């Protein structure tokens, strides 16, 4: 009987030891998720690590120089947001809202009226910039938009109403003047527009029939009007300064 009791006590001790070791491993795992690994000893290496874990492409990493490590927590996307909080950046997402690519533009200025510099491409005489748009806050679409200071509001093809998880009943119909003449537009508001990492809430939008607008998407003054706009044709850069 004594031998049996000793065996039971020994098994109980071993089970307790295994439980303690499991708890220790869980604690270490949580700590690693929140603060990164020891090899991620600066911001540059933290971003490289997340790039690999998320299987995405980060462009502009050369703009991250001598930046100290940042303690983060949460899931991988939340950690990425925390690491890039002090940088102007553009996030491109796929149709399911998952991050595909991030472009680091520059470090944010510490003043309130900070400059946002937008890298652009050309389409004829127009500047094109990458923009993230959310119709109702639950789904994001990344698209190239024409910077159009002559448009009073953001203008999108009518077919995008469904893509943005919006309903036609949420809009009012109005007459609008376009480059092709007067057209009917469905006018309402987008939940948010994100430009180079800056999120603008409650942005007025007009949806016009695809046959009139084609594939064009116009970034109008309902978004741009919140900034002072400087356009440099020689460098193809657009600078926005908060009003």
C-alpha cells in the first residue's frame, strides 16, 4: 500500500511540474507576441519580421533609419499599425480586406500642421494617387484615384456601391455637372477615406453611372478640401497640409 501511495504522489508531482512548465511556456509566448523576439532589436527588424509573418510587401523600408524598437501587442495587423503610427504610409488591401502591400512615404512631422507627401503617377495631365475607401467601416477598397480639385466631392462609378457594401437606398439622387454634361448622381457619405495613412471620416461622395464616368475615380474636394494642396509638376509630388 505504501508503495502505491508513493507512486500516486510521484505522479501528482509530475503532473504539477508539467502544468507549471506549460504555464511558463504560455507566458513566454504571450510576451513574445506583445514585444517581438530578441532579434527584433530595432524598428527596421521588427518590420522585416512582420513582413515575413504576414506574407506582404513593405516598400520604403530604407526610410526607417536608427529608429528604436517599439513594444507592441495584439494581432499582426494591430502590431503593424503600432509600428507605423509615426510614419505616413499607404496600405493596399485585396478584395477581402487583407493587407497586400504597404508603402512607407515618410516620417510624420511633430507639428499639428504636418505635411503629407503623396507619391503619384501620371495619367495624361492628371495626378493619380492610391487611396483606401470604406463605405460602411467594415470593408476597405484600395484604388487609384485622380486628384481633381475641380470636383466638389469624391466621385465614383455607380457599380462601386455594391463593392463597398452600400445600398442604393442610402443615397439621394441629384443632378451634377460633369465633364460630359449634366448627369444624375447618387449622393451620400463614405464612412472613411484614408490617404497616406491619414483617415478622413464621413466624406461626401457621388456615384455616377459607369457609362458616363467609365473607370475614372475622382478624389474631390470633400476629401482634399480639408487640406491646403501643393502640386509640384517637376517631382510629381502632391503635398497636403492640414488646415
